[in-house]
C-alpha cells in the first residue's frame, strides 16, 4: 500500500517525491521559515512606532500573513483558497497598511507579497507534517515576541526544530 492511500490528506507531490515517508525529510525544509522570522522582525520594528504594543501587533499580523501564505501554498480547492485569502487578506491588508505608518503603499504591497511567498514556499518545502511544524514554529514565534527581538527569532527556530523532530519521530523508519 503506498503512502497516498494511507493518508487521504497527503498532497500529490509528497506521494510522488518519496517512496518512504522519511525520504526527503531533512532540516533544510525549514529554511524558508527561518528566513521569514528575522525579516518579519525587521519589518515589525522598522515599520511601526516605537511602542511595544504596535510592535507586538505587527508581529502578530506578520504571523497571520505567513499562515495566509501557507493557505496559498496548499494544494486543494482553489476557490476555497481564494475565498480565504480574499476574505481574510483584504481586511488584514488594510490593517497592515494602517499599522505600517512609515511604509508607503508600494512597500506595504511588497511586504505582503513577501510574506505570502515565504509562507507558500515554506508550506510546500515541508514534505510531511506541515501543520505541526509550522504550528510549533508559530508558538515559538508568538512566545518569543513577548521578549521582542531577543527572543522571537531563536524561539521560532527552536519551535520549528521541535516540530520537525516530533514529526520525524512519528514517521516510520526507512528500511535499507
């Protein structure tokens, strides 16, 4: 029995890429998330006023944009994905524009597209256990955001590694 018949939620690329679940599951799949984290922090700190509440809100909005990118990157019904992105993305885009008072419309658009692209690439690069890995990354990022720049990047990376190791542990071993 192949892996796609065992898991009805497996994407076609995952079933085609690997004959065993652990094939292709390397730590390199986390790089887009690790790239996103410091860029997200820089955007939150440079684009908002100096008060901690605005920075915290910007970091939360950044995380929502990452998850919207994951929705864009998911394989499935395009109409549902489009409606989710439009329904949540339009108000979130307006809020992003209002919060990023130092950015112009061009930088806000580039910022949103960059978040969506890294979220989609991050989702597609993880072959197995996407939801737990990005969920653990998000928990680490959220908890680290209370420590601001000092904690959000390291805790986000640690969260993604913990999620990766948890997923890797649940996959069956590859027999030689």
